[in-house]
C-alpha cells in the first residue's frame, strides 16, 4: 500500500515538473493574456458581480485586492491537477462602464477545469442582467 502511494505521489511530482505549475504571482502578472469585456456597469457593481461569479464557480477562497484592482479566486487543493486559479481585474472605463479582464490558470498544467474565461464572462453577463432588472444576485447561479 505504501509503495502504491509513493508511486502516485512521485508521478504527480513528475507530472507537475513536466507540465509546469501555475503560481499566484504567475496568474496575477498575466493580465495581458486575459480575456476582456467592457460592461455597462459602474466599477463597484462590477466588483460585486465578479465576486458573485467566482462564488458561482465554487471557488474555495476569494481574495480581494482592491487597491491593486483585482480579485483572486482559487478552486481545489493546491496539489491536485484539476485545481485552478482565476484572477479578474476590474478597471473603470468611465462612470457607467467597466472593463473586466479575467485569466484562468490550472495549478498543474493544462488539465481541464469547470472555470474558463469564456464561462466567467457568460456568467458575468447573466449576473448583470439580474442586477439591471433590480434584483439581488442569488448565492447560486440560476439555471
């Protein structure tokens, strides 16, 4: 049993070394690689919508870095291949427009995850419709 556990652990370490690991610093500095959309919403509303969308994506932790203009969300344990990190920058364009740029990185390589930039923007647009209708954002994503 111990030999099997050691073998699996060794394979994970080798896999991480071959595919590369995403780090928090690597995600935060990857803004130019992100997917951006400009939304008809002020920056404080965009900030709240972003946090909600990260919650809808079952993020384990959401870190707000308001002074730096970004929100970081993590999903999954650091050592599992399907864990991911997402960061969204919320940049005011003008009083009623905000640019949201999002980047998703897998902790280990390019293994699939349920969260992607396209999915984030799709869910952001859905949340924006709810806000524009004058309703509160639900804790769970509406189906």
